[in-house]
C-alpha cells in the first residue's frame, strides 16, 4: 500500500504530542479528563478528537505499531482527523533500544558474545521497516495518516556514518511524508549539506523549541520543502531537562502568549508556502500543552472546538475567553 497521504484543504493543524497521561504528578486526569466518576467506557481519544483534529503518536516509539490498534484509533476519530506517527525507537535511538534489549536477555558468562548479539539484534532491518509500514496501513487506508516523525536524540551528531544512516532511513520511508528532528548543532553547522539531504527526499526539517545548550541545533523556522512544515514545542524547563525526579518533569513548562507568538507567526507565514503545516505541543505536564495549543489556535484565528471542563479553565485562566466551558463533564461511553 502506498504511503502517500491525501491532504485535506485545512492547511494548519495544531495538536499535542500524545493524549494519554494517566499517571504521575502531571496526569491529565482531573485537569482535561475527569479524575473520577467516569464510566468504564470513557474514551479519551474520542474526547480529545472533539477538541483537536490531529495528534502526534508517542506509543509507536516504544513498540512497533500494530494494525489492529491503528484500525481502532481510526475508528474512534472523526473523518479528517490525522495521526502523526513517531518512528519506533529502534530506528532512531539504537542505544536506548539496546539497553532495553539487554534487560530482557538472560545474563551469560560470555559477555563479548552477549554484546555482539545485542548489537546485531539492535540494528534496524528491512523486516523492521516492513513491520512498521504494515502496522500503520489502516491509518493510510482511512486517510488519517499525517507525517511520520524520526526523532533523533541530541547524541546523534553529524558524521559520515550518521549521514549515511539517515540517508538509508529516508530511502526506506520514501513515499511517506517524513519529518526529521535533529537536535545537535553539528547538523546546523553544516547547514547546506543537511538541507540538501533532507530536500532530496522531500523530508521536512522539524523546527523545535526546547532549552538551549551549547550543542543545541540552530534553526530559522523557515520551511525547507513545499510538502509540509512540522513544529514541536518541548518547553523550556532547562533546570529539569537533564536532571529530574521523573521523566515527565522535563516537560513541566507553560508557554506565555508572548513566547508562543513567534511560532504562530511562523505557522501563518509557512501556510502560504506549504501544502500542510503541523504544530504539536509536547509540554504535556498537567495538560499544559493543551492550553498552549488552544492559545496558538486562537492566535491563528482558528475555531476552538469542543467544550472544556471548569477545572481546566480554572487552572489556565488565560484561555477562558477562547473556550466554551462545560458545566458537567460528559462521561460518555467509548
């Protein structure tokens, strides 16, 4: 099945990175979703889709997408909804995948052989590529597949081997809209080379916002291809970016309207140059990304769909004049 998406006429889509955050201090329960009293079949995805027309999938980073799950996601969302799908970690975070693999394999006396096995199993194969594509086929068939996201870690530096691997990955996903997130400054230091490689495959260079460090990539917020534009806002919690009690703490950041303004302006400008533009807020702690996504939609003059629980509006009063407040949360069945 071809991976090429049929884009709708709506140019700019704004949503969040993920929709399911049930645990921890930064849970969405009791903020965006009901904390208690919900019926057994309350459907978070369907409820989310009443408010936004796109979401970025995080779960596919931790495990290969499964066709039956993707089919169910498509069923639970309205026509025109789009899923941007993050690539499985084996494609972009081999060290993380190898560490996970090592924890699953039994210990042995021959550590050299064990390391060699882990290294061999950790290398992406054509079978992995085919498995990923089969998994997302239902989203393609439903017309609900947005871009794929290749999110590389800050440790992925530009070198001959890394550039060669990126080229192989781009070739493997040719025919799919692929957004590439690069975080290390070595890629922007050799801007023309990086741009040339991405452009050759019509891949979007992801525009990111995150805490700035000496090795952080430098970007100009300008689209590099005409197909689509892709923006991710991670927050600016520099104090807890590398050292935190829980991984969710890294994304505990709430953008002000002044901080969001340049991204809304960039989206608006890009919409005149590309077929489609996506922005996802990844500052998911306590649904801060939901509030910031609403603020961006308001800046762009987009309709603010759905109704918001009073608890959410009380926590984020900056959006009070932009949303409809629901008196009692509808605990509907999925």
